[in-house]
C-alpha cells in the first residue's frame, strides 16, 4: 500500500546519506508537532495546578477553561511549533491562482461529501465499540459545544480554530512536503490532522476533509479558500446544529416520539416548532450537499492530476522514509495512545 507514495520511481538508488536526510525531514516535521502537543499538555497541567491552589473557582467555569486552553495552543505552543518548522526548507513554491465561483462551489460540495462519508464511517465504528464495550465513547465535540455559550462556540470552534488548523496543517505542512509530490503532501498531513483530533468521532472525517482541503490548497495556492471551507464545515456541520438542538430537550423528543403518544408528541412539536422545522430543513440541505458532492466527485475523480515531486523515491523506500523515523513513530504512537485513552477510558 505504501508503495503508492513512491512517486515516479527513481532508477538511480538514493545514497544512504540522501535517505537519512529525507528521513530527518519527516522526523523533524513530526517532532515539531509533537513539541506542539507536549507544550499544550505540560503548560495546561502547570496552569491547572496554579489555579487549583490559588483560584479554584476559575477551573469550574468551562468557558474560562476553554479560553485558557486555546490561549496556550495559539499564543504559546503555536509560535514554538512555527519556529521549529522554519528549520525545514521550502524548495517548492505553490502557484497561486484565483478560483472561479463554479470551481469553488464544486470543491465545497466535495468537502461536504467527504464530511458525510467520514461521519458514516465514524458512526459504524462507534456502534461497534459500543457493542463490544457496552458503553459509548465520549464525544468531545458535543461536550465542548454543550458547555460553551453561543458566542464562544461560534468564535472559537467555528472560526478561530479552523483558521489556525489551516495555517498549521495546510499552509505550513503541505508546503514543506511539496518536494515529495502532491500525493505525499496531501495524505501525510491529513493523516496527522486526523490523529491530532484524538477521538473516533472526528478522526475519519478529519482525514477526508483534510485531504480535500489539502488538494484545494495545492490547486489554488491560496490558504483563504481552505479557511473559508473549514469555517463553513465547522459552523454548518458542528456549531449551528448543536446550538439548535441545545435549545430544547432533543433526547426527550426522541423518547417521546418512540412512545407513540400522539397528543404528547403534538404538544411538544408545537412548543418547539421553530427548532424542529430548522432540523428538518437542515437534514434536507445536509443530504442534498452530500449527494451533490458524491455526484461531482464521481464525475471529476478521473480528472484529478497529482504532480510528481522533485524528490524521487526509489521503489519500496517511501514507507521507510516517511513513517519509519523516530519523529514520526513517536508522534503517531503518542496520538494513537491518546485516542485509545479518550475512547476506552
């Protein structure tokens, strides 16, 4: 499977020094991400310890906790990550071009299709885990949205978060990996992006969306397009429906609907008519976007052109260079472990 990364096999074998150099590139890239993750965790522990001793009431406020967490990520960990990543040279420039509205709309539909497919895979996997363990893994996204107010949800989860993620995983990581070809520059950062979510609910659609956005960035050279798409995805598929569902007791409605008590169902529907109408319309739009994306994807999949990189992997060496280096091994092992803890704890 990993032989697919061998972009246009090089008939001249790489020297040991060249292989070591390329392994170091991937290792340093992953060490930068690992440092980013460690800084967030360590600083969060220190801040929690200080506040727990001197201002314990602060930790009881979920919104304050979220603000502190994001401040650590973006004001402390991200600059260090950026400085570490700068040591990796950028030898390929992405050509910038303006996307026509029709082309951008096409990419939007495909990203929505990717979201739907990823959600479907996650749902099947979550049901499997639930049947095996007898419990449902915590959905960290729902926990976040359920415990924050509307303004914070929209601002942080809907806008600021996606913008920083696009800078990290598309503008910085994709550009660093362009010498290895479009396929590597799309798949590898998307894999790391998926693992960085550290939960089964988001992992699969994060990978598929990440791959779609990476492709858009490579073809346009403008990060603003992927930022807009990512913000749209987070708002439309996450924040907005969560706000609407949170405006009434959705679980009570589900239980009431299953009870087949027509009078009680009617009273509940009339009392929450606006929110229920929104959900019905939202579902129609959601499936419409997914179906439209599936059609566009099917029509255009054979038209996809992935450029070869300037670095030609000798046949059978790509997996070794990309994955079997100390930085990649440590990062992936750490993120897989955290995903397992979040899933099974």
